[in-house]
C-alpha cells in the first residue's frame, strides 16, 4: 500500500510507471472495451424486447399505436372528403 508522509506519497515496490509510448495502446484498449460494452447493452435490449413478456407487450403497444394512427388518418380524411362533397351539392 502507499503511505502518506507529510506532502509526499510513498509508492509500493511493485509500482511500474507507464511510459508515454504505452499511453496510446492503453487508451485504445479502453476505448474498444467501451464500444464492445455499448454493443452488448444494445444487443441485450433487443433480446429483452423480443423475448420477454414486457418487451413483447411493448412491441404490441407500438404496433397498435401505429395501426391506430393509420386508421385515424384514413377515417378523418374520408370524413373531410365527404363533408367537402356535401358542401358542393
């Protein structure tokens, strides 16, 4: 363990400083781990969406909302055209 003596910190004997040449390698390794972790999270979300009861219910609700939006669009559009045709008579 490190020890604090006044303003100084003594480091353990097995401490190995990283030279400047290794910084890019370490940073790219950390970056690639972060990208892989993000992909895993997204894939887990997709797996949960299509394989769990709450995921399938969410897909069903989204599909229902889309179908309902299309139905409302066609319904109101038809009513507006009928009303316009009646006013022309």
